[in-house]
């Protein structure tokens, strides 16, 4: 037996509800199996080494261009989702490798300037824009692994990436873990960042939510994780208890009302969206200014799709510099 086969034998000890790597539906392009890593481990590594993953470190989570080193970025959010997901998967005896791969890839398609950028691209792009669909497009087409196949990930990982948000239900419990871990992560770390930014005070948080979920950042995360594990243990589901779900959703709605739509938190949002809109229409008219590899893909995907891909892949600082390069005279910069 090689090392991969040994790992696959260990997977037989997992829950009967776990997704086993050797039972994967496979890849669009058939590949020879690795002698060391399982299929899901290979997917995790391909995502981790991708350019799109590295760009997440310079993409906004909630606060645009925050002053301070401790605010979350899209990358640190992704790592927190991965950690929470792995903890739950391990406790439930589900496939930790699959969970990690989905978690690391779930936000690869996010725009610069966070959901502000996503909202603007959704308004101006004819086919709309959703970051989960773009994340799938990144791993299928935009990351150059196998020609015509992107990273050529397994069906289960791609399903988890696509369905980590929204109403669609992913096919594996591991993907459902990522879906619920994403919410646990962003609700809590956005509270932490909002308090740091003086957009929110701890005393403003709903008392009934804190009484059930916890008064401290780590306490809330720990209580939510334990609740998911307890409610889902030895069951073919991944869920929270009714009580915890109610107060989690109430706390989430509080964040929408007081942080995500808060004028102080979003005071630069209109400027950021203006930049994205101007660049989108500029490159539609001047597609010859796109990078050569994107110009060559226009015939396959169309100008608007390629321009959307280009802008969605930009980091915050890159999109600002590109705007300055195009619209601001050199002597004024």
C-alpha cells in the first residue's frame, strides 16, 4: 500500500455519513492518483498554492482601508472559517480534508472592497454577480492549472464552494459545515472589528443574545461550535439547536442594521463602488488595455465576462492604483 491508500484506510474509521475521498465523483479531467495525498488533500493544496488565494490578503472583509494591523481581511476570514470548520468536522468524525479544501476556496471569487464591490458588479454586469459563483469560476477557468479545466478540482469541493452561501443545499455534510462556519466566523469577527473601529460598543449588542451565546468573542465562537457538534452528533445533518440558531440569526440581523449598513463603517463605500464602475466601463470600451492572457479569452467568454473576471480578481490596492493610472494625471498623484 502507498501513503494515499493508508490515508484512505483511515477514512474508513470516519462517520458513515462522511464523504470518503476514494468514493469521490471525481474530476472533469481524469488524472493519475497521487501516491501520497488523497483526492481532497490534493484539492486543498491546489487552492492553497493558487494566485487567487494569495490575493485574499489584500481584499476587504468589511472595513475599507482600515487604519490598524488587526482588522480582518478576506484571507484572515478564510483562515478562521477553515479553523472552525475543521474543529466541527473532526468532532463529528467527518472528512476534515474535504472541509478544509472547501473552506479555503469558498471566497476566492470575492471582489475588491468586500460586499460593496460585489453589489456594484451585480448592478452593472448584465448577468449579475455572486461571489460564490465567481469562486467556482476561478477554480474551473481562471486559475491556470490544467488547460481548459482550471485547477480540475473534485466534484465535492466545487459543490461546496458554489453552495457555501444562499439557499442551495450542498451535497456533503462537510460542505454544510463550511456554510454554517462561515456565518459563525463573520458574525463574531465583524463584531470584534466593529468594536475596534468604534462603530459599535459591546453594550449595544442585544443582551438576550449575549446571555445565550456568550459575552466574549472566543466564548461566543466556542459556544456556537459546541452547539453545532451537539445538535449534529451521529446524525446525517449539520445544524444548530433551535435556541442557538434563533439568537445567532438575531445577532446577525443586528449586525446588518448597525454595522453592515452603518454610514460610519461604510463612509467610503460610494467612492469604492464608483472606482469599480468606472474601470468596468473603461475596459469594456478599451479591452485592448487588458492583460494579454485575458484578451485571448474574449473569444471564448465575451468582453463583459472577461472584464468582470479582471475586476473581481483585483485586490483593493490594485484597483485603486489602476484607477489612478488611468484617470489621474501623473503630476497630481
